[in-house]
C-alpha cells in the first residue's frame, strides 16, 4: 500500500513538473511574440510618421531644410570652403594658403580632376573656393564625382560655427532636400559629416566611400550614417538617428560636382 502511494505521488509530481514546464514555455513564447509585435509596430509607427508629414516641398532645387516639426522646416545656410592638406590638429591653414605656390602644392593631384594645367596656379588659387551647384542629379548617376580628386585632403570652412543652430532634443533629426528628381539612391548623392573644429575654422578629411557605406573608420573620421527615402515629387527626406547625434558642427555635401571648384555644402550646429 505504501509503495503504491509513493509511486502515485511520484507520478503526480512528475506530471506537475511537466505541466509547469509547458506553462513556462507557453509564457515565454507568448512574451517573445508580444515583443516581436511591439517591435514591428514601432517600425510601422516610424514609417507612418514619415508618411504622415504635411510638409510642402521646398521651392527651389538644392534647398536643404531641417524639420522643426511635422509641418514646418527651416532652410539651412550654404557655405563655401577651400581644399587643403589634411591636418589632425589645425593651426591656421587659411592664412598659409595665401601663397600661390603653397596653394598649388596643397591642391596637388587635383589638376586632372578639375581640368587645370600645372601652370594655372592663379586659377587653382581662386578655384579652391566652393559654392552650391545646381548640377542635375541625373548627371551624378552617370559620372564620377570630381571630389575623388580630393581624397585624403581636408575641406575647410572659415569660422568656428555655422550660422544656424539646432538644439538637441534627444530625437532623430530630419532634413528635407529638394533635388531635380528623386530617382537615384540618396546615399550615393549625399554625405553627412561632422567637422573637427578650432576657434577659427571647421574641416573634414575627404574620404572615398563606396555606395555610401559608413564603416567604423569613416565614423571615427566624422562621417555620419543616415536613413533616406523619397519625399513628394522630387525631394529626399534624410533622417539622422538620435544615437548618432551629439553637440558639434555638421555639413551636408552633395556629391554631384563638376569640379572641386563647386562643393555644395549646407551647414548647421547642434547644441
């Protein structure tokens, strides 16, 4: 009788443990399912937020606008720069580049990229100034950027800060860019960079980045990854993840340049 009772108790114990394990397994599976659904809903909500924007496209091609709400934005300033030798710790390159010989040396191999001869030092000196270009986006897809000639050197901007300041609020930053059309991969058209700065200037070492893939080395040198999608009939919406945003000076470079004389850059500060 005692043996039968013991066996029955053992059987009930094993059955209870098995049932408990099944219950725990069910709870875990349900929890994973709930987590997955939440993550999918978060992604869907992010997409819905982008789709629900009520912004008009900027009026002019090559306008760079930072979103201040779901329905408002502010145009970013455009700046000009010069190309010079790369320096990790800057002193005052802008003053040194005043000599024509130094300028020609600083530009180095850019002669072939910009279609200049070795004897055209004056042209090189005046041509290192950069300005916004309205070059067709369709031309970008068919031709290599002249900026490949500047690889390894710095693009330098006078002044320690942009005239536009954006206060960091812990959220993603969205930038609306009006192009001639939006049929091309924006990761091949644009570079988002964080400048190194001194009291007198901002600079970024120009890198060759294939297909807009920002690896760790590029990130360490100031290149910022971003998400991009079409917006409206001929614009792009660039989203900078909040995890990549910190205080500093930033610029958006358009890759479609005819020569190094035309380096389109929109700038902004994050405080």
